[in-house]
């Protein structure tokens, strides 16, 4: 699921976004924590044609009742610095990841307010619902 601040196609320099991704990681027994998941995510981003930089170490953030690991990535895209925060937690063989993209601290604050209102209780329920809808 992805949400944007502005309607797609709006004439703005950048459209901040929040994405939620649920993924079954049962086939990857080495992924036990959000930090493990982000390790592999970082390697994938490094292989992309985009020039990502990672200036900070992975840190932790609590969302609802769950502990998430957070990785910050920066991307210089046509002279605009885009920051993305990848947040991941693992529970019962599933990863729940939240990715926010922003260019200013005000945009970040708006996205964090949305995340802070989330109630993450059961990843399995989210995945089951997604499977039924998808």
C-alpha cells in the first residue's frame, strides 16, 4: 500500500510518500530481525542504478506495540536530495516494512505523525487480509 501527500500528477517538486509492505520471509531462516531484513534491502539498493548513500547506522523505533529497525538512505535525484527511511520488524515469519520518502524536515514530521498513529498488533492479520484482497 502506498499513499502520497498530493494527488498523483500534481505539479509539485516532490510528492512525499508512505509505503507499507508485508512479506513472507519464512524461506529465509537467517532473517530473524528487522535489522537482518534491512541488511538485505541495503544490498539490493546498492545494486540499483540509483546512487544511494547510507550515512547513519541502523537504529530502533517503536511503532504501536512493535520494535522496528530503521535504515536511512539518501538519493540525489536531479539535484534534489530525497531521504528514505526503511523500517522493518519481523514476526511469525513475516516482515512488515514501512518506507517513508521526503525532502524536508516538515515532510518527515508529517509522515512520522501518521506512523505514530498506527497500531501494529498482528503482522499475520495484515498479511492474511492482503492475501484475501490481492
